[in-house]
């Protein structure tokens, strides 16, 4: 399980830039995400009405719907030729015929939001040809804004950020990862000794932002995350010198008919290669 597995290494060509200028799209989605964040924040701590979806497994609140309406009104008015994919909108498959699409989660981390935690975000991305090219994460309760676009730096509140350079090599350096026990148990026992598990973060997008910022070395994501959980954070990670890949080391594709993803790995590219080599199949330790 710990041998070299070249076919699972990250393909760096997946992260080449498009050469296009995405600054106007980035400015648009940042403005929209800030406005939607203000809408969501007005509901924060106010006991908004809650409904349950996915068989009672996932909460959605009046704040989610209000933020979603704000985003859709701003973005689709500005770019009516773009597709639209949102967690809180009925899926319009006409998006599959568009070269570019908005991929949004009006509140990523709704459970935390409803529980009074502050680390929830509004997540907005522009996807072009199946890859994110601009992304924004606004954390209104924290006052933080993460941004990135293809060809530019990843930024937090206007200052460039960079992922941790911790490689997880054989020198015994400790790694701080955020991951569930079910995935931690799939690492080789000797490698597992070097892992320090960070506290659970309800918002997947915010967790990935912490990897981009270098506050976490990396994270693993359980199967069944969705495009809207990932797309904005993906481009922020990429521009911070990190990667988000599947268990074969491939970059993710977005705005396809299927929007769910399998087990995912995030961290700087050398670390992710290490994680892929040390990760075993379910039931093997």
C-alpha cells in the first residue's frame, strides 16, 4: 500500500492557466457574494425558518433561500448567457450547453450557521470548460473574503496567501489534517502516527480555504460532496499552490450532468502525492 503509485500522482497539466482575463468576472462574483453575505448575516442568530431535504438529512433555511435569490438576481442579470448551478435552485440542465456557468452555494455550512458558529461562507465560482476560473468565498460573520482567478494569486482580504509547504515526508514532520476517522484509518499505521486531526469544520469550502491559507496542511473529503461545495475553493487552492484531486490524482471537472464527487484530497501538491501513496482501500489498514 505504501509503494509508488505513479498513476495516482497529480497531473500538473490539469492546473495550467487559460490565458484569459477573468478580472471582470471575479469583480462581479465578489460584489454579488458580499451582497448575499450581508443578506445571510441579517438572518444569523435570528432563528430563521428551517426545512429539511435529502430525506431529512440536510437543513435549509430561509437565509439560504434569501441569499440564493440575491445571487441569482445579480449574476444572471449581468451574465444571462452563463449557466446556473446552485444547491438551492432546481437544476436547469441548459447549463450543460453553456461554455461558462456560475456554481454557487448561498450558505456553505448551514448546520454551523444555524448553530451559531461563525465559520460559514457564501461560495461563488465561475466555471469555464469544466474548470473553475474565478472563485470567491465570503465569510460575513468573520469579516473575511477569499478570492482567486486563473492566472492570479489567491487572496485573503486583499493579501496574497499560500498553502503550507509541509510535505509529510519520512523525516517525521507532523501533519495537521482535517478529516473524519473513517478516512484517517485508511492510512498506513506508521504514516497515521504523524497525523494530527484538526477539529471538525461544518463548512467544507471554509475548510478548503484554511488549507489554501496554510492554517491546515491538508484535508480529505468524504464521498458525496457537490460542485457547489468545491468549485470556488478549488481555484483558490490552485492559486495558493495547492491542489484538490480525486483518489486517482485527477483534478475535478465541474458543470457536468453529475455533480457529486468521490473521496478527495487537498493540500500542497507534494503532500497530496504523499497522501495518495499512503492511502489504502476501505477495510485495509
